[in-house]
């Protein structure tokens, strides 16, 4: 498989989830930054903008919905993919209304993560006037 180019931030309070994302996506050629809270994500965004953010919903302190809201306040174009072990229709609607790019349930396969990352990276390469 060819090397991908793109940066991904993973925001999840569980170290084993961050490690899985970081190792799996790095092996596929992505540059990955993994942080353990919404606060850490916002601080990391001050230093640079990833191409795609995979964001957990259920986290202590600042939850994923509030983190999404603050990310979108800083950068309305940020591509944020919600990844949650507790998917429900109401939360999905709220996340999408706040600007989430996608919504995935955990566990999800590596193939699906790669597909979603590639889709969002591909959209970055298309001029905005051509996006549907």
C-alpha cells in the first residue's frame, strides 16, 4: 500500500484507544498526534491544524460535544469525525448540526478508519467550489 500524506489528531481519554489509533494510522503513513482530553486537543490546535480529527464523545472534563463546539469556533473548516462507543441518534444529530464531518460507532475496523480518513483527505484536495 502506498504512503498516505496527511495529519490526524486522535482525541480519546482511554490510552489503549489512542495507542491503537496512533499505531495503526502511523503504519499506514499518516502523521498522528494523540491527546487524552478536549483541553489537550484545543491546546494542540494552537500549534497546528491537523487534516482530520477523530474525537471521542464520552470524556471526563470537557466532553466531545463541547470539544467539537470549541474546535469549530476556532476553525469552521475543521474536519472532525466523532468516534463513540455510545452511538445514539440524538447525539449524532447534535454533532452533525455542530459541524461534525462524520459519526462512527466503536469498535470500528481499521479499514473503516482508513476509508474515512482517506475520504476526508480527498475532500481537502478538491477546490471548495467543486465539493457537493
